[in-house]
C-alpha cells in the first residue's frame, strides 16, 4: 500500500508519497483539481492510503480520492500543528512530510470524515440558517430606513398580511433614494421568504425520511429544523463513547481550571462544532417553553433560579444531547 499525505489549499496543493517498493519519498505540487490530482497519482502503486489535512477545501479532495478507490483519512489540523511547531520553516512540503511520518508511525491525529449523505444534510441545514440570518438583516435595514423617516410600524411581522397591504404606501412616503433602497429591500425579502418556504418543505421531507430525525420529533421542544440540525451535525453517533464526549463536541461543557482542592469553571470552549451547539441550545430553549415535562425543562428551571438563563440553557442542552444519544443508539441494529 502506497502512503500519501496531502496539504490542501484553494488553488495549489502539495502531496508527499512513500513508494513501498523503493522507499523513496516523492513530493509533488498539483492544482486543486480532480484531473490534475489524478495525473499526479497515476504512476503510484495501488492501493493508496491518503492522509488529507482538514480545511474548507479538503471535502472535495476526499470525495475525489474515494472515487479513485483510495483509503482516505482526514487529519486534525489543530493537532497536526502541534507536531510542526518549533520547526525552522513551515512549508506545505514540510506539513505533508510530517503527516507522512505520523502515518508511518501509526500516530496520525485523525478527525471525523463525514459521509456524502451527512455533507448534503449539513449543506441544507447550514444554508437555511444563513438565509434566515440574511432575512433578519434585511428586516432590520428596512425598519431602520422607515424609522429614520419617522414612520412607525404597528406590526411585528414584516411579511404578514398587514405589512403586505401597507408597506408599498409607506415606502412611497420616503425620499426618492430612501424609497429606492426600501423597494429593493422589500423585494429581496419577498424572494427570500419564497425560497425559504421551499427549503423548509425539503427539510421536512428529509426529516420524515430519516429514521433518527423523525424519532427526535417526539422530544418536547424539537421541531423538524432542530431535528435535522442535530442528526446532520452529529453525523455518526458511534464515534462518541458516552454522552460526555458528545457534550464536549457540541461545546456545551464549561472549561475547568483545577489545582489541588481548588476547582473553577469558566466560559464554554471555543473549539467545538458551533453549528451543533446552535441546534442544541435551540432545542433546550424549546423544551423550556414547552408544556410537556422533560429532563431538559426541569434542569433549565432548576439552574435558572441559581445561575441565570444562559447557564440554564447550556445545562438543559446537555440533557437534550443525552436523550438524543440514547434514542439514536436504540434505533441502531443490534449485533448478533
């Protein structure tokens, strides 16, 4: 098996390969392109075992390599940096060489390589969230434009029937340039809402077809959007040994500083899956407002009295993730 390590960037990437028959290490640069990658790997003996440093461009490289029949391992860039720290020079060739050396020693710091199904679900979930944020920004800009002209709105929903009936008249009361921008914002908001309706319809279809996501709808406070976000961001429940590992991955565990008998908790860790933390805290808030009783709701109310709503939301989020893990594992086929 030929071992290959790749340092991936937007336009140009570098690979280091160890030829098993000669023991020679070959370093090559290639365009971050499927065809050029195939050309650079064409003369290497098969099969290939490839280590790819994680970055925003690595998913495409991993898919191309898997299509070529290679065994792909995604490398944790943060852990890899610890092995390259202190070197006289940091170059792409050195990074690829370090990954190759760690691969030979069986000490490669790997991270989760999401399947194509998980990648697709994440694109749907994250894309929807980004568009919702854009819609919030458009609403704020439109409200600010009207407020500067002294026009007050008597409704909170800018896409409701009252807004649709009166907004064109309000816009005409603005000055020419302000009215021009207000019309543009109003049109963009309408188009965005229409596309979000399509996205929400597709999202509900995906949840109904997903065995775990559809089961999560039974939990208090969890709707289709949050259910899809949880399963998409967790990806594979088998990679978590227990709920505490899942809590850490979601970033809902406060940092701990301990020395002797002294123990203090601090802020939440910054290195986490922030998308999963968003889904988790949204689920916790939903559970706290839901009429149905749950562990998350009881935890929220208990912690809120002592530490406030923010800490309560995080504590309730841990309860939500624990329930998600148990439900997911119960649905997994039992080994004989």
